[in-house]
């Protein structure tokens, strides 16, 4: 199935009037937004996720999926292509240059990976070439805020969760420092761990729009699929997204 990422600009117009009413000053701001579609052959509800980028947004990787209300994984709606395949653009350094190739990066989106529950031959839950996520649920990582249109594979329970995990490489702060876990190379790629958001959808209410809230962070090196609810040590990670919303049709 073909997926298309399109960038378009959203203009917001702020009009300021002076007290005399004789002069109007217009200020226009512009933000580019990526539009893309996944799983357009799905037979279930249409699910639209919009992420408005925050001040710390800088090429994050992310996954979006559905769980039942008890937290049991149902399906993936989207995951960044590099994570889905295990092939990263910046995999290794050779002759002082980044080289694209396979890389095992369990710290990237570990909560989603463990929820998916597919173990590779090396024991990690991160996809590799043999356990890759099907193309229908993947795509290039947007470099801006985005609007994703997707569909569930089939009917969903009346009540379920839409989840999003997001992570930004080399995202240090005063707590998650570069030398916090010496020798742990997986941790050093990430530092502040992946952040997990959720929205609880209840089709019985008639509500079709929800705001996703951060509910915890993943393990710092991806060693487990635990969710840690304490967000007090996170700083810029909480500013990758300014707002994440879900609409269900």
C-alpha cells in the first residue's frame, strides 16, 4: 500500500488594533505539517492522530498503536520506518561519516516493542529484517508536526486506548546525563527515555476528539517493557510535542 507524506503550511493570523481604530497590524506565523496515511485498507474505525510540534522537536522517532482498556496490545497504526525495519540512516560511523545500516537500538521505543511482543533471534523485541513491521503500518519519520490518518484492521471494543511513544536521540538533561550509566551504549543514544502518551476512547459517549496525555516513560536502555509513571526527571522530552490529539470516525 502506498503512503504519502505531504507538507503543507498552516497560517495563523493575529490582528492587533490600536485604540483609535485607524491602524491594524497583522502578524502571520507559519508552521509546516506533514500529512500521511497508513493502513488505508483497514476495515475498522478511522483514527486520526495530530501532533503539534513543541519547542524541543528535533527528528524524534515514534510509534502509534491500539490497546484494549486492560492494556493488551491490539495492533500498530504507525511506527517510524527505521524502527520498523531495524535499518537506520545513522547506524555506524566509518571514516568519520555516518553509514546507513542495521542497528540494534532497544532503547528507542521499548514500551511499544515489548507490547508488540515479537522477539528477534538476538532476544530483543526491537524489529529486525526478519521481524519487521509490515509496510502498511510504517513510513518515513515526519520532520515536523503531523496529521496521521489510519484505520484499525477491524472492529474495536467500545472502550480502548490509543497510545503513542516518542523518543529523541541524545536528549540529555541535568538528571539524564551522558555519563549516568557508563558503558551502556544503548542509554547514551537516548539519555532522556522514550515518553508514552495515551488517550482512552469510549465510543459509547459520542465523543470523537480526545487529547493524549503523558502517562510515563520507558526503560532508559530498553532492557524491559516497563512503564515508569514518574515524569519529574524529564524536561525537554516533555516539550517535543506541544499537543497530541486523537479523532475517531
